C-alpha cells in the first residue's frame, strides 16, 4: 500500500509538456495576436475615415 501513496511516485506520473507542444502553442498564440492586431487596425482605419470623411 505504501507504493500507491508514495509522493515520489506521484511526481513521476505528472505529464510534462514536450518542446514540440510548446512550440505549437507559441505559433498559435502569435497567429492569434497578429489577427487581433490586424482586426484592431482595420477598425481604427474605418473609424478614422468615417470621422474625417476622407472618401
């Protein structure tokens, strides 16, 4: 029974992220942040043109 509740054993079973998984998350985050920044830029561009009626 001691083996089942051994804290050292529990630490070994924790899943660690592989470098490949972290790289995928980083790429996905960069893509989403670029999309968000582009969307904000488009909204600001539209507001600016509507505000000053540049045509």
